[in-house]
């Protein structure tokens, strides 16, 4: 028991890094999701194709491979990211691709009658998107975003493999210096990750319950 | 430093040779997750409440903590309580258990979509519990979710690079070793990415087709 | 003789005689199915026209094409003498762009079968949103116009309610107000009572009747309410199989239908 209590404060600096990576990559993923999601439903086929290639590229390969590519292979082109930035970029682009599917699905889920009513009121394409479609689609997206944020938190642990001293990396260091701590370290790691995930889990469940409010029925 | 074709061709067979290992791990983990997922589904619906709650807690905990840390736990920590696994077994088990929690959700959604009247009809015809499950409910619950179940084969395939963290020589580990000894990472890691695209994209298309077919076949079922 | 007279008239006084809406040999295909087979139809300024006919006869398609929700497969639809789906460049007609469509659309309003209110906005905002963002009215002007109109349709006390809190009849009255505040020259009604419970039909029809009396908007009404059509319309058009089978003054259409199909159609309605 003592070991467990000893470990906790030593993990905390790592937890701070993990939360930082989580927040930064979530912000990037959010932006990317909207840009790519709107691109997927663009009226220009070239935009649809480019965004589709991006999404398929990132969903078709592994997050860890993408992270390694950005950290180890990109320097070949003269672009050298810090481990933190490489992690944020890889996580943001990867989960942004998944989240863009949520955005696209939600936009398509808004019944066509809403589009027709906005055309009948002579709104421009952008007004229709901004005033009518997106506000409704946003509510449909929220549960999906909630679930992806949990996936994103889990994904942050991979940055330990490119030597960023996040929660997982801290745990490995402690375990390496004191092998008798092996069991307590990994148990505590799982517990701390779960504690960070807890608000996200509760949020996701809540969003799922509220999802259907204020959206037109087909 | 730019792309070197000669180097790429030289190392490609070395990296690609891991394909059987990767496929083996994927299929092994898939079988674990399919079976354990079903067990979790039943346990969660158990009328013995402590078991149901415990299962629910287990699913939530496993689903929201990183598989990488779970892998370390299984491979490094479990030996402390006398459970020693080699790295392959540890990898298969960890991925299998992690994704069994996702599959149990898929099974659950399939079961929930079976109309209530089917349960009532089964009761009216005096089927036993086991008969009800295996003759009435599951045959209706599973087919509509087959594409989702199939999709997890792809998800697992893409998770295999994780196992490099405990030294399993899958694609990425091979590429990493080559990269480190040649001080060239661009080609090996790009090749890994291409391998994943090459193998997963056709499967994704296939699963998509399966999905459309199952929609046709089962679309009107609920009425 | 008659021909030349007509031609002379139209060339002399284009403004008075030019129809507000004109369909010339308009066809529409969905895949292999031809729902409109060369439609010719004119609607004059302020005229109230009811389109009746069995389902699948193409009546809804006619107004949806005018609202630019469907593209005609052939022929020309004009509004105020300007082709709707085409732009004139010199003497040539080229497909219209969004800018052209938006310019012409400003004279058209539509009420839908399923209301299509915006569920995430209050009733007031449903009615003010387009005047503010499309017409560029100030918030005060738009509010004034909207409240005025909502009072007229009997919903002045529901300004802050959300669509889901209203009955079907109330929703449809909001939808009418929402279209009218845009001051279109022609209003399209697409089976606006078909989705309503029978006891709510009357209140919606009354609103449209009042509107027809008070304004000089043209109206095209696709409807299954024969009494209503007879009451409100200057002209009734009976469609069958994508073609106009018979048209005329409501009294003629309903009292002395000529074609057998119209007789059959009407008898089915009167019997049920």
C-alpha cells in the first residue's frame, strides 16, 4: 500500500503533461474535424476528394505509425518537431480525421426539409450552413465528440514512445529505477488514466442523453 | 535527404516479412475479443446484480484506459502475481481484452434492436432461456451488426504496432530497427504506412459492401 | 385572326400581359420515370391557382421546380419574363448560377407539407431569421414585421415558444407567416394540410383564405381539399400523368367537368 501512495505524487508531473497533450490535440482535432467534415460535403468535387484522401489516409494507417512518421521521418524534409508538438500534431490529425466523419454524418443527418426551407427563404449556401444546418448538426455531433475525446486521451499514452515524459513515460521511469514497484506503478497508471477519463465519460453519457433535443425529425 | 528508391526496395522485403506475424496476432486477438465480448454481454445482463455491476465497471475501466499501459501491465506486472506470458501471448491477450469491451457494446446494440415482441413470442411458445437466446434472439441480433463486428478486425490490425513497445517484431518494430541502424527513417516508416493502407483499404471497401448487403437483407426486419 | 391579335397585344403591353410565372414545355424525369410531360402553364400577377390531381400526377413537382428545389429536365420556367433556371447571355440561354437563382428566388415563397420549421429557434426567430439575414432588415424592423404577421395568424402569444411545443396547425401557421414576411410575389403551398390531424385543418385553411383576400400575391396551391380549392382559386388545374388534363374556373371544373378522368377523380373525392 505504501508503494502505491509513494508513487502517486511522482506520477503527477507526467499527468500534467498528459492533460496538456490532451487539451492541445483536442483543440487541433476539433478544428480539423470541422474543416475536413465541411470539405466532405462541399459542392466542389475537388474539395471533397482532397478531404476524403486525407481522412482515408489517417484512418487507414495506425496512429503510432503516423506519430513515428511525423517524429522520425519528417526531419528528412527538414521539419523537426519537438516530441510534444509531434504528439499534438499526430493526435490532432488522426482523431480529427475520425471526428470529421462525425461532423459529416451529423450534417447529413439534418433532414432535407431544413435545407429546402432555407432555400425557400432564399438564404445563401453559407447562411444555410451557419444558421440552420450546423446549429442542429452540432447537437448530433456532441456524443460522438465525447467518445472521441476518451479515445484521444488513450492515444496520448503513445507519445511516451517518442520520449515525451507524459504519465506513461513517468511510470516507466519509476518502474525502471525500482523493479519491486512494477505492479503498483502500472496499477496506479491505469487508475490515474481512469480518473482523468472520468469527467469525459460522464460528459459523453450526458451528451448522449441530450442529443435529440432541438433537432428536426426526418 | 530525400526518398531513396534503392534503399526502399532493399528494406521492403525485410519489413513485409512481418506480415504473417501481424496477421497471426490480429486474428488471435480478434478471436479473443469476439468470444470474451459475448461473455461480457451476457455477464452484464445477468440477473445476479453484483456480477452485472462488476462487468459494467470492468468494461468502462478497460475501455477508457490506454491499451499501451494495459499491455505493460499484462507483460511486466502480471508476473509479480505468478502469471507469466511471453510477449506474443501478452500482446494478443491485451488487444483481445481491450476490444472485447467494444464488441460487447456492438452485441448489446444488436440485442437491443430485436423487437420486444420477439422475447414475448419466445416466452409464449415456452422456449427455455437458452433456446430463446440461441434460436430466436441471437440469430436476429447478430446479422445486422456483422459489418460493425467485421470493422473491428481492421481496427485490431491497425493496433498491432503498439506491440513494438514490448519488442514484438511487427512492421513498425522492424522499420524502427532498420531506421536506427541506417540513420534513415523516412523510407522504412513510410513503407509501414503504405503496408497498412495497402492491406486495410481493400478490406474496408469489402466491409462497406457487406454493410450495404446486410442493410438490404435486414432493413425491413423491424416491421 | 385570334393568333395575331394575341401576339399584337403581348408585344404592345408587355407589363400588363406578361404572366408572372410561365412554364413552357417543361419536362421532368426522375430516372426513367417521366413525371411531367411538356407542361405549359401561366400564372398571372395576383392569380390564385389550385393544382389538383391524383398522387403521382406531378403537381408537387411543378411548384418544387419553381422554388428551385428540383431542376427541370427540359423546357423553360420564367418568372417576370426572366428564365429561372437559365441566364440570358446575349440571345443564348446558359444554366443559371447561384447568384441568378437567389435574385429570382426573392419573389417566391413556399409552405411545406411537413412545415420544416427550424427546431432550434423560437417562433419569433423562425420568422425573423430570413428578413434579417437575407433581406438585411434591422432586428427591430424584422421583429415588428414578424410580430405583426404572427398576430395575424393568431400566434402573437407564442413568440418565445419552440416549434416542438406547438400543435401541427400552429406550426403550419408559423410556416405561413415565415414565408409571407419575405413579401414574395408568388406563394407556393405544397399540400399544407396533408400532415395535419383533421380537426386542425380548418384553422390553417382559414389563414390562407384571409391571406388570399388581403394580399395581391399570386398563389399556387397543391391541395386535396376540394372545397377549399373551389373557394379560394381563380382557376383550377387538374393534372393527370404529368399533363394538364383540364383547367378552368372552379365552378366549371367542379360542376361540369368535361374529361372522364376528372369526373372519376372528383367522384372518388365526393364519396369519401
